[in-house]
């Protein structure tokens, strides 16, 4: 399940991706148009900035804009930034792997093998969905 933070990050990115080239959107504009609480959005935008998805301009005419192409930002990128691993258990994770302490032989763990299959299918689906593809739908 996506956290509210991830959902709001995606909504903010979708809003920014639909703006004209060169448009710099104020936080209040994004919050109102994407229906995101402003205080929460400010935190999200800072994390998106640290993740190199957006940048900002200071001052009266300042705000946020995309720096990564909407064609390359995937659901998996944003999920990992805000929610971490896509796998349901750390032993089945690619980027957040940790061994299970209650398994004797990880290679023979049927639960792990099943969760790796789920992770692979989920990851493939999430990597196939970009911000641009969501806008086109």
C-alpha cells in the first residue's frame, strides 16, 4: 500500500509535469490544485528536491519545477524514495536486503521464493508506469 506521502508526491509530480515548459509553481498553487495539505507538501517537495526530481527557485517569482523528465520518473522511483523497499520482506528485497534470522537456509525458503516472484512482478509493473504515461491516460 502506498503511504499518503508517496501518493501526495505522485500528485505533486503529476501537477508539475502538466505545466508549460518553464513554469515555476508555487507551493500554495500545487497544494490547492493537487488537493494536498500545504505543510505536508512542503516536506514532500524537499524530499523530491533531495532526490533530484525537482528543483526550486527562491524569491517572489520562485517555486518548484521538474528537473527530471516526466518520461523517466517511474512509480518505483517515488515508492522507493518515500516508502523504501518494494519487496514485502527484507530477505526478498533488491535494494534493502537483510537476511531473515528465523530461516535456516534462505535459498530453500519457500516463502522468500514466493515473495521474490511478487517483488519482480510488482517492480516490473511499477517501472513500466511513468509520470508521462499517467498523464496520457
